[in-house]
C-alpha cells in the first residue's frame, strides 16, 4: 500500500475536488481532512481517461467544482456557472434569443467556439440542440441534481471523439444519496427586472453497502422574469452619440416615403415627421438623416427574456454482488422562453395607393432639405442649382407612395420557444476476470418547438390590406384598420426540430503487469452511435412569408452513424516518470452518401522530481466532423446580424446618384442586408493539433497550485463566410455579391430571382450577399492557466482560505484560406473578441455555524468592434471597451443540523456592463454575450433536510 506524500495529497486535491475553479473553498476542508485521516489512495475514474487509477497519477489539467462551490456562486443554471470559469468565454446565453429565437446556451472553452467543447452528463453524451447548427444546450443539464463538475482543460479527442478539441465539461449526478431535502431560492435585483425564483426537492433511499441498491430522484422548478431594455439606463436607446453610433432602423411605423408631388417633383426617403425632429413617442422615431427618421427599436426589446425551467432526474443502482452492479438514469428537462423583439419591419417593397383612405393631403418637407437643380417651387420658380430649404414647406403628394413600414400598432414580435430534453441510460459496471468494465446504452432526444407569438404577421395576409389602403401607414390606426392588422397575425407552429442520439459503449481496463517502477495500466473500448436530425419549418417560414422574419428557413433532415474504437495505456518508465499513450479511431458514415475516418493519437507524461512538485504535459491530434447542418442546410435567404451599407450604392452611408434611386426599391443604407446562407455537402473534417505543459506544486501544507501552458491549432475550420469580412472588404470578396437589374422581368437572368454575380453596377440593387459554409482556414489559441490555493486552520478562530484561478491568452485568432492570420487577442474581430486575461479570486472564512466568502470576477478590456464605413471624428478607428470587474459576497448560516441558509450579493458595487458599439446582437450599448445587465442582485437560499 502506498503512503501518501505531501505531493500526492496535493495532487489528489487538485484532481479529486480540492482545488475548485475560484468558486469557493467550502469543499476543501473535508477533502483535506479525508486525506489526512486515510492514507490509502483509491483508484478513481477521472474525466479524460478510461483507466481507473490513482488521482495523483494523471497528467491532465482538470478543474473540479463541487456542490458546495456551486451553491456559493448563487448560480441556478449550468449557463450561469460555466460562464464563471476563466477558461470559458463567449458561449451562447439566453439573451441571444432576443430577435433570434431558438438559440441555446453553450459552453466555449478557450473561446474557440462552442462546437469545440464537449459537454457530458455522467461521462456520456447528451443530444445536441435540435434547431440551427448548435452543440449541447446547457439548459438541458439539470444543475440542481449535479454533485460536481469536472472541467478537462485539454483536448480529448483520443478518448471521447470529435467534439472534444478544446476540452470537456463533465456534469456528474449525485450518487448514493439518502434522505430528503427541499430548498428554495429567490433573488431581488436592485434596479428591478430579471428576478429568479426556484424550488427543489431531492430524495434518495437505499444504501449500496448494506441494502445493495440506491434510488435518487430530484425535481426542480425555476422561473426567470424578463428584463426590458427600457429598465436599464445603458440600454434604453439605439442612438449612442457617446459611441458614435445610430443603430435606429429606417423601417418605421411611419415610413420614409418615396413619392411625387402635384408639381412633378420626386422625393426619396422623406419622413412626414422629420420637420419636427422626428418627435413621435407612439412610433419611437429618432433622426437618422437630413430627411428621414429611424425607429429606436430598442424601446421594444428585452435584454433578458422571460423563461421557465423544469427538470426531473432519477438514478438507480443495484449491486448484484461485490463485482457487478447495474445502473439506470433518466432525466427530463423542459424550458419555456418568451423572447420579445421590436415590431415587425415590412421589408418587402410597400406601395400605398392614392385612393387609400389614409392617404395624406400634404407632406411637410423639413427645413435644411437639399432640393436638386430643376426643382419646381410652389410659387412656380425653378431652382437652377442645389438649394437648401430655408423653412419647413408643405407639398401635395399625388399617385402611389412607397417606403418601408413597421407594424408598430401590432406590438413587438414574440417567439414562444419550448425545449424538451429526454435522456435514458441503462448500463452495468464492475470487474470480470480481473478486468474493470463499464458499458451502457444511452438514448438522448432534444425537441424544440417554436410558436408564433403576438406581433408576428404574414405578408400573404397583410400585403393585400396595405396595397388596398386599408391599413394606416402614416399614423395611428383607427378601430377598423387595427382590427384588420391584428387579424393578419400568425399563430400556431413556427418551426422546430428533433435531435436524437442512440449510443452503445463498452470499455474494459486493468493493470496488465508490473514493472520495476509500477503497474502498467491498459484500457480498450468501443462505441457505436446513430444520430438523426429533423428540422421542420411551417410553410410561412420555409417560404419567407413572415413579415420581418429571417427570410426563408428551410427544413433539414439527415442522419449519420459513428463507430469508435479507442485504447489507452499508462507506463511507469522509472519511479519518477510515467507515460500515457492513447488513440481513438472514428469512422463517420452519413446517410446522404459521404463518409470519412480518422485516427486521433495522444501522448502524455508526468515527472515527479521531488515530493513537492510534479511536471506534466501532453501532445495530441484531433479532428471534428462537419455537422449534419453544415452539410445539408439548403440555400436560403436571411439577413446580416448587424446593420451595414450597400458598399456600391451607399458607400460610407452616402447614397450614390442612380437611375434607380437608392432606397426607392429597398433599404440600402444602415440596414440588415439580405444574405444567402447554405451548407456544403463535400465539407472536409477539421483537424487539430494541441499540447499542454505544466507544473503542479505544494511547497507547504497550506499552499498548493498549478501552472499550465496550452496551445491549440485547428485547420480546415468550418464556418459560414463572415459578414464582417465580406462587407468590410467588398473588393476582395466581390464574387460574394449578387445584384439584379430592376428592368429585367422576374425569373429571367439578371432579375432578382436570378441575379448577377460580382456586379459593381451602381444602378443594380443588391439581391443578396452569399455566405456559404466552407472550410475557411484555421483557428489558433494559446495561453496559461494559473491556480493558487491557500487554506489555514486557526484553531478556535476558524478557517480561512483563498483561491486564485486565472487564464491569460498569449495568442488567439483565425486565418481564412489564402489570407494572412488575423489576431482577435484583445480585439473584436469576425468571431468577437478574446480578452487577454480573466480571473476569479475568492476568499473564504468559516467558524462554527457560519461561513462567508468574497469573490472578485475580472475580465480585461479589449478593442471594440469597428465598422470601417463609420470611421469619423465621433467614431474612432480604435476604441477600448473597459474591463468588466465585479465583486460578489455570501454569508452562510447553519443554525441546526438539518437547516442551512445562504445570503448573497452579486455585483456588490452595481457595476453596469462596459459600453460597446458591437452590433452583433439586438441589444445596443453593451455586449449581451459577454456581460450581465442585471446589476446588483441580492439572493437567499433556504435548505431543509428531513431527519
């Protein structure tokens, strides 16, 4: 039997739960106490390895977050918790659903993209999110039933397969739980809005050691109130003069009109309210040009959508005898979300007839309007040169009027999203003929259903009413027109999908023989998985008939089979050096005809020169297969996420002179431009190379830590071509632009349905910008993870502790094929920013019935997003987004054996998110993906255990 040295005890703490990720140290005293009382070291399963072994022997950098640490953060969802990990940055959050329904919450280790982080539940896969092109939704993880989380901060394709390029986050359920407890959680957001309430019931019975079985069940209900943009001072408007941006939309409840007057003059983009500075609260108008108004759409949107979350988890274990046990798990989660966006913009050409009952008698031209040479004045005079209008002037319109309208009277658009996740695992584990074995059948299904909510309209229903003049596009609706408008709303099924994963896995391991330096461990295993994906759109969505929708959203149906074979061996070379060799072979066979395979090797080592320090490292190759959506998504029209100018017809926001006046046929300046998105069937797998090198140390009984350098390179990365790149460099990407000649009859070559590729003719409006998925080039990232841990008992005065967890990126970026590398380290580029540094520092104190903690969360600032067309004195080329720094505190009290209370404050100083001119989200003025808009939040948790 081994005697546990100071170093091996330190390593056991590092790899078995003692060093948390800066989330608190309440779990540490119990682990340290166990280590000192029991010098025997048990073989355990560690995320990233198939071999049961001593925790002190592993070469992989793993961070473990225990149940006590989770509760200390005040997090109630896996999304909230994962976002606190310094090595995770930029994953999807619920706020991304505002204006874009069906967006999951995702993890993003190393800021390389959510698709490179593998999320597991009890060491096995979870079905991917069923809508869009997304990995596992963190909302499908029942956090209330989780005992601990193991974060493998190293690529693990050799063990788990294609998705684990950046790392693995393994959520592990409670085990061998006995008793019953209930808990309640409630927040109070100081500035209002966004509160959370949750209730949990957890129970278990049976003792595996004496009864040979254990049954666990857990049920949780959570409700999240919405937070409106109007509830926060930093997000109440789309016009931020301090940032040099005006993100108001030119699609208004009262359009910028194209018309002719009775004197024969023609006008393009004149708003009837521009003369009074666009002051009209009913339609939230703001000035956006010398003759036009824009809609301050932020007035209508949420910052964080309303949501409800329910989960039910059960797990049973039956011990057949000392060598074999059966287990079964069942988990069901249901999430309901209501996301509110601005009223629907009528993006198709809108023409109002001269005989419409709301046709205006006059239009007031604003003072300062530039009149062209040849303009006929009301007094009969004709201008001989461009003339600036000296005072407001009424003109009488005649004939049809056109423009782009917004259904303000119909209210904001609402999507009702329901996501259900079902997971069943049945398996066995134990020891047979000297081999440890573990096998299971896993069934996972993710179902998403999105319903049309209030404020959603159909062109087919609404266009006839507008064309006939029955809808008032110039002002307030009367009873009849309002009834007609609301009668054009959509209801029922919008779109959805089902993602199913069925998997069988089997693995065995044992110590093969003993060398002079120790036993050689070996494991081998196999897996077979079938994935099916069905995405279905309503006829309204598949045809692009939704007013203000994302264009055509076609369905996707596909399936694939994945076979895996993996093996691992641990070799003690000499007493102080150990090698770890692993490899995995994967073969993909797609139902649509393509197939490919790959071998992913990995080599790791540990070196212990003394009892207080250990060196570790690993080098590996990996790969990631294209998703079914990457391959099969058909060509469909959509729109950019940010506002842009047509670079040919509205360069730098200035309309050109054209025989087809800019803005007459469609919006072309500062607007979400039309895109064409598509998958590509012959995409190649991505390939990765990575390595880590680090130290684990414990110089004294109270201080321990680790320092690891990591480096990842991903080749042949799969991405849709970037809208920022294509629209930021139109000359270099000219073949992605498709334009049409309005004079050509529909359907003929050169028309809008069959546009001209690469045209730069200023008389041809933009049909779309093509952004297909391609193997674009590569991603790369490197950095250093540092963890420092301190714990000191002070006798009757209690116990103090501190934990520091930090990630410093040394390089991070991407490269498109045929182009130079682009660094996004500390700078906002195509895929967002990567901050150079993040940390979490926690300090804890416990005495008797009381415990307390203070935590500092810090993310370094970065260079803000830059739109090249807006650079000016008020919009500098380089702008700095400030660092994001918050302090949290908790106070815990356990007045009796079965009662505990926790009181906490998040963001004690009530810091607002740093301002940003990023336009990737509907929210304006800050970055909704990287920060939290709630502000100071008080919370309380009460837990009662039945004795």
